[in-house]
């Protein structure tokens, strides 16, 4: 029964008790009134001194990995909790951290929530709501035990041993074998201090370890910049969920960005989606984190089309740079922008996603063959094909075996 129904019943019993002066009705009225008051008091104290904590194994995870957290609920008072229901308002798909417990005084309840991350993005953990009540189920009380916090699910990254799109190998060089006379952003080793070395190059931790002054040596900067251009314009996308050109494009961009940065190339990224996103040129592990964080939250949208976006961002691509365009577009209107980049000395390449294969439709006209005729390397990827194998070899080995 609801509280107002019980209260109404007490008023009715009190009315008849006074009207009839029957002792039994008086007793029932008093008993119900006492139970009503005690239930209300019980409920008010049911969630006092409750402390909730959650400890995640990792603050950030990637698609395909487990998100594992340990949750603890402490009753710090001596007052027992007949039942406590924990409701977690997490938006992470497939992650449930709810719990129902009966707790004695000064007791702790612990449980784990473990789920596989299937979708990239920025999600919310919490807020955590606790609900409890009296033994008769008349009253309910809800309190917020913990505020919400964010968890970032990064896109999936496949390990690559090489990249087959440039048949002659990537231009420029990775780590140089020649040492730089000036300080660069690429320290590689240490050596003993000699007279004339700048004090700013002293590596103090190694100096303390070896009990003598040690200085850092630097590599020459890579001779080439690599740019990844990801086309997420809504009009050219196909498929849904993980089997979509959007997710394939993001996964390929994340995989290539990680590979190129591990080869010590300076990398920048431009995403043409819901809004234009740009990652400035840089390299190193921190740039990998920036690239994955950017790709974790980008979505398709109605920004400028690929032709306009390439024209707007062409000035970022310097001579001898590498520009890799990832797109499901089969239109021809952006080809001229790519040819113009090539004429300026930019080494261009295209990874074309076959949009028709994501919708189980007849194949579109192969307009990418026109780019191949212009000497621009092209790699085609269909839905369901192994991304790693195609990026490394340029062909689907399974398809060849089936033939």
C-alpha cells in the first residue's frame, strides 16, 4: 500500500473508533499509527552513513577490451540496512553495476562489474543512486551516493608490421642514424659529458646513477610529415554500428596513425565530419594518445563535402609530405583536388571503403580507378574484410584462397 492509503485507513479507523467507542478499533488505530511512524523513521535512517566507492582497473579502454571495476558499499553506522538497492546511471553500453544487498551494522558489500567495450566514445559512469525503505514497503528513500564521471573508449587499433599502400616504401626516413648537433625533439641515447657540451643537455638522473655527468644525444628530425584525412561526411556513409563505413574509417585511421607515429614520423590528422577537427603535426607517444582521443569522439555530420574540405586544408600539406585520404565516397568531384596535391609534390594515397558492400547493394562504379590511372595509389576495403591483412599486403588473402 502507498503511504497515503495507509494514512487514509488510519483516519477512517479513528473516525469509526470515536463514533462507536469500540476498543478494538482504538487498538487497530494505535497499532497502525505506530507502525506508520516507525516505518517513516526507519526509512529516514535507512541510508544514513552509507559510502560508495568504485575503482576502475583502467581509466581509458579500447574497443574490444574489458572494462573492469570493483565496487564497494560500506555501512558505517551500527544501524542495519534491511535492503539497499544500488542503481548506476552509466551510459557505457552493456555495463551494469547495479546491486541489491542486505547489510548489518558496520558491514561492507563488494562486487565487480565487467563488460566488453563494443562502442567507442565518451561515456558516463554514474551517478550512483541508492534506494531503501522500511520492512513493510510503505516508504522509499533515494539518495545520490556518488557523482558521475567520464570514461573514454578509444577506437580499436590493429598492429601493423608494414604498410603496403606505398609500394616503394614510405618517403623520407624514420629514426635517423646520424646524430643532430642541435637539440631536437628526439633524444635517443646518452654519453659521457665532454668539455663544451651545453648544460641543458645534461641528463641528471643518469648522472646521479653513474656518478658522473652524462648528456643526451638527439636524432635528426624525420624528413617528412604524414597527414591522415578522414572523410566522415554523412552523405557518403553506409552501414550501421560496427559494420559501417564510419567505424571502419575510424579504425583504419587509428591503426595507421599509431603505426606511422611508432615509425617516428611526424603526423597530423584532419577529420571532416559533424564538424572539422584538426590535430596539428607532432610525434611520439603523446601524439598517439591525442590521435586516439580525437578519433574516439568524432561522428559523421553535414560539414563541407570532401572536395571543399581538401581545398580548404591543402595548405597544410607541404612539399614531400604524405597525405592519406580515407573515404567511402565514389564521387569524382574531389579527384582534381587530390591530383593538384600530387602536382605540388605531396605524395597522396587513397583508402577507399566500398560503401555498397556495407549495405549489401550492387557495387558502385569504380571511380577510384581514375585515380590509379593518374598514378595515385589506391587501396579498396569491403565490409567484412580483414583490415590488418589488407593494409599490410594490399589484398585479402582469404578472398584469394576462395578463388
